[in-house]
């Protein structure tokens, strides 16, 4: 495993933990439906991103990669749902199972020359999901408009991330 892949895995888990903290902070200000969506989005997006990475790393062993990805996605989805309701826990867990399963299968089946771009795309989708989750929680909690919510800031951040990706070279 390269340093870049390790950093991606750490980033996925860290950002999921950050969303958990934000969910705990705003649990009284967000509806149960919003909490369910947050848990589902984290479970699915983290599960599929981690599943692709694990599926590529453990190529040839679909069972192991699926179990690892499903467990990680399920745990992340459950943890984010705990502060909200039992339904959010169930929603997050099942989304994590589905995302981990799909990601590991995709990582296992993808041709070698497309592995690197696929990992980058899935990581960017995960980051995009995190941004939308944070926007949604802030909007639902009625904190008002802040400079951070301006779309130009998001575009600039994603452009910097994409440029940074090219500095890593090959991920796999």
C-alpha cells in the first residue's frame, strides 16, 4: 500500500469522524430524516470508497475485501446514526453494507489501467458528499449564511485537491 492510499483511508475515516462530531453537536437542531440521510450518505460513500481501495489491494480475494469493506462502511454508518435515532443507525448500517459490497466488487473487477483513476474518482465523490452533508446540517440547523458556504470556495478547494492528486503520482 502506498502512502497516498494510506492517507486516503485515514482521510475517509477522519472526515467520517468529523461528521459524527458535527452530528452530535447539532443533534437537537436537525430532524430525524436529516440524521438518517447523514448516516446513509456516510455509510454509502465511505463504504464504496473504502471498498474500491480494499478490493484493488486484495485483488483475487473478493470474500476478504467484501467483508472488510462492508464492516467498515457499516460501522461508520452506525456511528453517525447513533446520536440521531435507531432508524438512522439502521439506515447507516444497511447503506454501509451496500456501499462496501459494491465498492469491493468494483475494485475487484476493474482493469489494472483504470484502478488509479477509479480510486481518485471515488475519493472525490466521498469528499463531495462530505461537503454536501456539512452544508445540509448547517442549513437545517439554521445557522445562516457564512462565507464558507459560497460555491466558489468549494470549487477552489476541489481544484487544489485535484492538483494535489497529480503530485502523488500513481496510487496503486
